[in-house]
C-alpha cells in the first residue's frame, strides 16, 4: 500500500536530508515508522544518505534504529557500510541491537572492516560492546573480511590492528578451516601477515 501524502512527505524529506521538512512532516502527523516501497523507514533513508541532522530529529521522535527493510538493512546496520561515525553516535542513544544481522548474517562491524572504515571501527569498538568475533553466514569474522576482501593497504592494516587490540581471535578460521594468517599469506599481504603472526 502506498504511503499517505503526509507519510510520503516525511520519506522524501528524510531521503533528501531536509531537516526542516522532516520536522514539519512529523508535526503534521506523519508516522515516524512509515515505509517506502522497499520497506525503508525515514531513519534508514536518512542513514543511507548520511543526513545526520535529519536522523537526529527522527531519533528524538522515537524512530527505531533496528527497523529493517526488504534487504534486511537497518539504520544501524548501514552505518557499517557508510562508515559514518557521526551517524553511529546519533543512533547509539536509541539503543540499537548490536547483534542485528544483515542479509549476509553479519553485524555492523563486518562491512566496516571489509571496507577499511578505520575511524568507524575505532569508534564502534571503543564505544560499544559489539562482538568482535561474530561469524557471518559465509563463515567469516570481521578479521577475516578485512583480510579476504581488503586490499592489504594501510586502512586494512589499521583495521586489523584495532580488531586485535580489542580481543579478536587471530587464528579463528573460516568455514573451510583457513585462518586469517593463511589468507594474508596467500594474498601476499606481508603487513597483515606480520600483524597476525605477532598476535598469535
């Protein structure tokens, strides 16, 4: 069913990052948890666009940071994809579920490590109790993703250092029994391999 006009105005304002438009739509009675055709909430649309001020208004209005769309994305989960520390800090007071899983069975930490979002990973590990050894449906931890899907460069080296410093198990293997160190060696990532050897 299509959103009502007032709900559509809220969705459009959130997608654009129009903070005043979000406030006006809410004041006019728009539902803070209305959904678009892909089941995305206004807060998810704001998070996808990194519209921090609009998201803050929505959070203050009681928006759910865990509301998932048809792809199992949520406002909280997509911060791991965008790497937005500012959005992370807007959503944290709303009490997001740190165990919420995306369509790959991963938590917010895993895509952030895959992409080498160093400052986001630093903030997430320092400011939450997220599970650093969570295993997704592929059998991969955040550490494995940083090695397997990263480029072996500085950002992924810093990401690996942060994970290890926060208690990531250095030799936790993938579903085939291959460790992060073995993956790093196979890919010729000498810096990552040295970090993993030192942590073993």
